[in-house]
């Protein structure tokens, strides 16, 4: 019996890398998506060593670039017979950024990477997921959304062209959109063997060395926050649970916390009219 196959985007560091190690240890053939080849190759070596598995490969993919996503998808469709698990872990959250940045496609990068990219990638490899006996799509959101119960996706200005930009605002908006995408996609795929669920990532220890441009004060704040945070390895256990648990074969359209428990999202996010509006907006970007 062949190994199950999993693709994890943004798996060259943090939770994604730890999830790759755990899934490789569980017997999966794991593809780690990384934007930077050099960092990806370094992570690949570490994942293989720690998991004691050779069934791990690198996929170069930039989740903010349509061209990169479509190129990677073409490669996947050529190389794989099926895909069992897709984990949308890659995220843009550069805490040092003061102004919005544009992707190669001219789209604000947080919105492009965290929300639009996952939709395009999923669409582009859907046939591989449908060929699995039980495909699983896992999206990633943030516990920080709990602190913003009235947050909405600004349909008229998702890229902060006309309102004040901040990385947290853009990030939480993109993650709220991903929660809503999860509910929408689960409904679209309800008559298939594919499940779609979302993970609400809690406070996880941040490696501030990844952000050399942040101030000393910000580093101090993150050092305090880390005292109340779990390790990437512990958070990755929920990724592994959603990817492997036999009891989740028919569980879809749910939102899980770091304790593997189903939790609620905001009133706004479950309103079908709001979901439809967000998805109509999203699809216009991908036309």
C-alpha cells in the first residue's frame, strides 16, 4: 500500500516544518512548499534527519504569485497520482512592515498570500484531491480573531488602498476570509469524499531572528508573549491530528483549536450572505 501524500505550504520554518516532521514520521510522503529554494533545501535536510524519512521533497512555490502557484500545480499534477492532504500553512506576517507591499501581480501581499493563494492552489490541484480515497484540506486561522469579534472583510477595500494599513489588521482580515472560505468550500464539496476544516492557531513562540528589522521594544514584547505561548511542535500536533485522525473522515466545515476541540467563529463569519460576498470578491481576483 502506497504512502499517503501531503503538501504543506510554508513548511520551511515554524509550525509547518514541525508538521512536516510529524507527518513524515507517521508514514506520509510529504511535499514541503517553500518560497525560497535555499531556505527550503535547508529545511528539507532537517526534516529528513529528524523524521528519519526519505519520503520528503521540496516544492518551490510563492503563494503570493499566480504564476508560481500555477507552475507548482502543473508540476504536482504531473508528478502525483493523488493528493491526500493539503495544508495551507504559508502566511505573510512581517511584523516590521509599515506600509502595504504589492505582489508580483500587483496585489497587497498579505491578502494575496494568506487568502487568494490558497484558493488558487486548491482549485488548481482539486483533481488530485478528488483522486484520494478521502482528501483533506486544512486551512489556518488565528486565535487573535477572538479579540476582534466585530471584524469584517472590507469588500470595498481588502487591500488597504484607502484606509490605514497595519500588518495585524491585514493579517486578521485575511485569516477571517480563510475561515469563511473553509465553510464555503466544505459546502461546495459536501457530495465528495473531501473534507475541509480550519485550525485556530493559538499563541506560538515566534523566532524574532526571522524579523531583523523590528525594534528592540518589539523584540521585548515578543519575548514576554513567548512566556505564555506554546511551541511550534505542540501546535503542529493539531495539524497532524486533522491530517490523520480516522474519526474525522466525515467531519467537514469545522473550526478546531489547539486542543483538537471544535470551536465557534464570529457571527459575521458564519452568515451565508457574508460568505457569498467574500467568495464573490475572491473569485474576481482569480479570473
